[in-house]
C-alpha cells in the first residue's frame, strides 16, 4: 500500500458539465399543478376493526400515499364549524327588541383600548406627591367584647348585631400610630390590605368590613395635605380589593342551580344571593360618617346588579348628591374621582352621573379660596400654586371620563363654563388634557385667548401653554392660525425664568414647530433653548428634555443636508456634556440617517458632521464597554461608511477610508468593513475601466492593496486576518497585481501557526478546527489560479501550506491534518489537467506557464503520493477499537477522492481503491445508503466510453452489513 503510483485522471470539464444538466420533460399543466389538490382513494382493506364491523375496499388510480390529516378532517375545517356554530347562539330566554337595543347601546359605549386606565396613572401619582412630614394611622386591633343575647324578634336581632359590630370599631378597638415616615405609612397600608384578604379568606367578613371602614376614614384626614393624592391611591386599592371580593362571593352564590350568563339581569339572581347582597348594603348604611359610608358603598357599586335593573343608575345619582355634603373641596373632588372611576368600570354608558359630578365640581371651586381652606394652607405652610396641583389628578380623571367619546359640542359647553368661572386656570388645563386633540386644535386660538385672561397667581400660564402644545403635537390647527399660535405661545415660553420650567414647556412646542414650519423657525427655537439653558450649565439638569428635543426634530428632517445646515443644530448637540447621554443622542441621529438616507452621499456638510458624530460614539469605547455595545456602535458607523460614495473619484474614496481607519481604530468590525470597502473599490475600478489597465489604474489598485496589507495585521481576530488576507489576495489577482497577491497569500500561510486550538464564540470556548479547515479548503481552491513565482520553485505556495499543516499542533485524537491532505489531492489533480476548471482573465496560471510539462506533472504526482502515504500511515494507527469508526470515515473519503480524481486504470491505484472500500466497510460503520448510491454511480460511469475500466472495480466492491 505504501508504494502507490499516483496518476491523475484526465478531465473534460465541458462534457462533464453538459452531462450534469437535468433533462427537461413536457408537462401538461391542465393535468398537473403543484398547488392542485390530489384526490386519493384508499385501496387497502381495513383490518383489525371492532367486532361486527365490515371491511370495505375501493380501487385507486394513484400510488400516492393517503394523507392522514385529510382523512382525519374529511375535508371540513373544524374552526369553520366552530365559527358557524357561534353565529347562531341559543338565547336562554326571550329578549324584547327594546332590551336588545339597550344592550347594543351599552356595548357600543363600553370602555375601549383608547381609554387610558387608572392603573397607568397610579405610579405617576405615587411618585409625584410625596412628603417628608410625619403621618399617623389607625390600626384595627380587634375586640374581646362579648355579645349578650336578648330575646327579640329576628329582624331586631339582626339590626342590633349589625350596629354592635360596627360600633365595635369605633369604641376602643383601634390604635393610633403617630410619627410615621411616608414609607412606614405605605407599609402599614399594605399590611391592612393583606389583613383584609386574610380576614376574608378565614370567613371573617365583618372584620374585613371594619378594616375597609377604618381605611376609608383616612380619606377625611388632610393634615398632611401634600400627600393626599398618594393616600387616595393607596386607600382606593384596598376599596377595589374589597369590592371585588364581595362581588365574586355573591356571584358564586348565584351559581345554584346554574351559573349566570355574563349579561345577567336581577330577575335571574336567586333569593339567597339577593339577601346576602342586601345584608352588605344594610351594614354599609349603618356607617355613621359620611366619607367612609360613601366610599364603601361606591366600592360595592357593581353589586347593585344583583338587586334591581336600574340599581346602579339610581345609586350613582344618590352618591353624586351625597358628595355635596363633604365640606373640604379636596376631599370632595377625590370622592367624585373615585365615583367616576367605578362608574366607568361598571356602567360607562351612564354619562349623566359623570356630567353631574363635573358640574358639581365647578360649583365647589369657590370653596378653594374660602377662609377655611386658606387657614388650613396657612397652618401647613402650603402655597396656593402647590395646593392647586393636588387637584390635578382628580380633575384630569373626571374630565377624561366626561370627555371619553363625547361629541365636540361638549367641549364648547365646557369652555363656556370656564369663561363664566373667570377662566379658572386649573380647570382650563384639565379640559385641554381631557378632550380629543382634534377638538382642542380647532379651537387653539380661542384657548390662547382664554389663557391670556387667566390669573397667573395660582397656576402659571406656561403650564397651560404646555398642555395646549401637547394637543397641537397630535393634531393640526387651521393653517392660517399656525404662525400666530406659535408666536403667542413663544412670547410666554421665552419669558419663563426657571430653566427647568422653561425646557419642560419649550420641549413640547418643538414638535409643533418642526411639523408646520421650516428650518428657519426650528433654528430660532434651538437658539432660544441654547440661550436659556447655557447659563450656569443648566443643561446638565435637563438632559432628558434636551434629548427629547432631538428626537422630535429628527423625524421631520430626513434630508441631512438641511438638518446640518441649521446654524444652531451642532451647538445644540454640544450641550450634551455627559458621555452616556451624548452617545445615545449620536446613536439616535445615526439610526435616522441609516434608515432614511436613500442614496449615497458626498456632501461635505453631511460627511463632516456625521464623521464628528461617529467619532463621538467611537471615542466612548473603553476597556469597560460591553461587546454588545461595541457591536451596536460598529453597525451604525459601518452604515454611515456604506452611504459614502464619491462616484468615480476613487482616490477621494480611498482617502476617506484612510481617514476613517485612523478615526475608528478601536472598533475592529469597522476596520474589517473598511478593508472590505477598499477591496470592493479595487474591483469597481476594474469594472469601470473594463479591464483596460492604465498605469494610473494599476497604481490605484496597488494603493488599495497596500491599504489592506498595512491594516490587516492590526486585527486581533486570527480568522479575520486569514480571511481578509485571502480575500485581498483574490482581489489583487483579479486586478493582475501578481506580486501583491503573492504577498497576501504568503502572509496568510505565515500566520497559520498562530491559530489557537480554541476560540471564543459568544462567550463560550469552541474548537477552532472547523473554521481552520474551512479556511484551508477556500485557500486551496484559490491556489489553482495562482501562478508559481519564478524564483520560488514549483508549487511553492502549496508546499508551504502543507508544511505549515504538518507542523501545526492539532488537537489530540484529531483527523484534521489528514483531512487537509485528502482535500489537497483534488487541487493537485486539477493542476495536472491540460485546461484548468477556472481561470482569471489576463492572469497566466500554471497551465500556461508549464504547458503540461512532464516535470511539472511528475512533481504533482510525487506530492500526491506523499500525501496518500501520510493518510495510509494514519489509517494504520486507527486500527484499534477506539479509532475504528474514524478509520472507516477517512478510508471512504480517500476512496471517493481516488474515484473522482485518480486514474484507476493504474493497477496499483485501482487496488488501493478496492482496499479502501473494503476497509471502510469492514466494521459496518459506513452508511448503507451512501454506499449503495456510490456503487450506482460507479456502474453508471462504467458505461461511458472512456470509463469502461470501472466495470472491473464494481465486481470487486461488495456491501457488508454491520456485524
């Protein structure tokens, strides 16, 4: 086996290529279409059926297998059946036309996704309304009083028991905790909420009610008035929990004899459930204080469904009237807000109660300036502007409920009522927040007039303009009024003294300016912002608002030549002094540029500005920067580089790449992208010049090669260097730069020993062998067209590569080296052909240089024999048990190589092939399907005129099953 004489098989590539073409066949599309359904009938008898069943047979004209899914469905879509069934539901009882109309109206008026829920406001209120003052709370301690029974009627006993249970809470069964911090107060409320659930779970319903009453009483206390909105949120959470528990309990009792439908009526509720529901309302009616009685009954509003058809409507009207008895306007407004909230959840179609609550709110506004409120504010040292902001969440919510899907005429009515109240700023602000932006925008000029007439002492006008600006950023006012609106608004905004108040308002109006005006007006706004935010470095406390300004400008200026021509845009960017914020802003700009820039640009204004922005992102990279962040920045910078084009001014393009390399040297993906760009530039030069290689063109291509040759060693990734050396060598070859190509390929071979045995991929260590083998195979395929250097000897690059592979330290028990040897045999066989499989235009490969010289062929054959000998020696070492499977695989690979590329008319090579086949099948590890197909291929090839010698081999190749 060791004395093998290699002879490459002569190849006729053109005829082989023709033989590989698939034969076409005529298809009648009337009879066949790939999407046409196939009708299949089963011709097999059904066997093994149940006793008494009959078997059936049917003929079939097709051999296609029966589709099990089609047979299961019988051609019927189960979802269609379900939909058809759901279209004709059965009604549990007859419903009148009026009832159907009412239900349809209620359905249409249900709260949809366009209604902002209370839960979205909860977090903001808790974070906004805080205090450092000490708070107090009453904790329920239980009672040990025994209830003495007395002979009486059942009814009077129930009443007495109910009153005693409620009196128990008010007669020493509670403990007041004083001097609590805000967080301690919140924790106590959470404890009460948990106690409520535990009491309910242990069937202590009265105790649960007492906890709710106790918490509701806290809403009468305004001793720490700045915390009241947050207290309201915490307490109403407990009320919501209680209301849900009671409703679910009564609903469960209605399940006998059958569960109620979702849209049930009071007539369908059984007597037990009704009695329980009434019992709860009797308990609530026994609460002596107005505020807890009102809140607890509001929490149980939904339970009125169990009692009467119009119970919810009547209760809403009664509770709305009860709130008029609350003397403190702040407590009253939040009570109305809670009633509107539960009303919207239970019966959103009952608009009358919502409107009445709002109109009652308007009537109580005089109390805000009354003596009692002023005295209270004086004691707590709270200014009137701060006090008015406490009303905002409640008024906003009430107006949101009132304005939801309301007609436009209602806004007109609201504006008239505001005028009658002297244009109350707080109310006007809430109106602009609540109503649809389209309604507000059409009346923007009227609102500006009302804002001018407001008293600024209690509520600053710039806040009103901010609210108006929010609406105008969502909807457009009449075109003829836009300029006057902007001028009137900015007259007020620019006079705001505090930087924080100023930027909060100015930031809102930027979008209105961008949407309706040109870069001139936007530039003026930016200049004004810079003027206000630069003194005392006020911009350092307003980065979120300044960032928002940028994010609002970018969607309206996709033409970056216009954007960067604004005189104040880059100075505005200079205000972002904090590194992390500055980088985020730069990323936002680059994302918009990459997304919307349709054509490559050479505009110096754009290039200089974006180079500065990209350099800012690049300079933020340090040793602590995460890999994901580096990749993100590199993608953005590469996107910018991809959009830079100087047309046919290739030298200018190369100069830009040189500048970019110096600018972005710390981001390896950018450097890799630049090398790819320069190689593409060299190929583009060749295409434009259509192969006409002038001295100037040749010099430019060599300059591109020099760029790559200088830059590649700076990369840390070994495989990036290898692949780029190979790519750059291929580009140099394509441009007839043979010396440069030779230098690239030799550089690649020289760094092969540096390839580590493992590499890091996504933070995990992986073997480098698969990547190494892939590179070597690509390298070998390139060597076919690389001519030998006249001073280096025959096949010097091939020999150099194989020597490096020989000396490389491979992994233990690895066959990688031998697989490289096997991969080199097809290359050497291709090199020995008279005409190569592929060549490069205007580059003389070895087929031209040697012209089939016998000495050259002899060198190839000698090298092939050496490689085969190395493979055979390795196969001998794998004869032990642990290497048998690997031995079979390698033997079959070498057999395939000999079959495809060796001249098997040579007896020794012929015998070697047979021996390799037998060795690969000796232990049964070779895949049978592959072996069968290989034999079929050999038999097919043996029928060809110049391959008849393979007939003898087929008789000596046998299949062996696994032992």
